[in-house]
C-alpha cells in the first residue's frame, strides 16, 4: 500500500480533488505515526495492530565480508493481522489458486 493508493481510494470514494485527497492521505499517515510514537501501538478493527518492539543489542555477520559486527539496541514496528484480515487473505489466496489451476487446465 502506498500514499498514492490511499489518495486514489479517497478521491474515488469522495468528490475531493487529487490535491485534497493527497493531503488527507498524508494527514492520516501522520496521525498513525503520531499514535504509534505516543502509545507504542495503533489498531484498526478488522485490519490489524501495529506495535513497537524493542530489539536487543546483538552481534551479526556482514554478508559481504563475513566479519562480525555489533548491532545496537533499537526498536522496530511489528504488524499483526486481525482474524478478519487473515480470513479474507486466505479466501483470496484460495480463489487465486483455483483461477490459476483453471487457466492451466483450459
């Protein structure tokens, strides 16, 4: 999903101009970021939850040189899909599989 995708959906579902729908999409993204920073999580019913997880200090290998390096502790954002989204994605995957099998057979 991209900002342009959100802008297009907003513009198609409302009578907003492209500029106004782009600004609304940017404001939505900024509000989500702000909520994650303030509370450490953001949840959309029937979609999923974004949560902040701390990462520990660790050592890793540089894939190019094979040298061991130290990675600092930090944080990352994790997404967990809701049961409704998982069900819809599974149904979509099954439908795509059937469609692909039909096109091969035909």
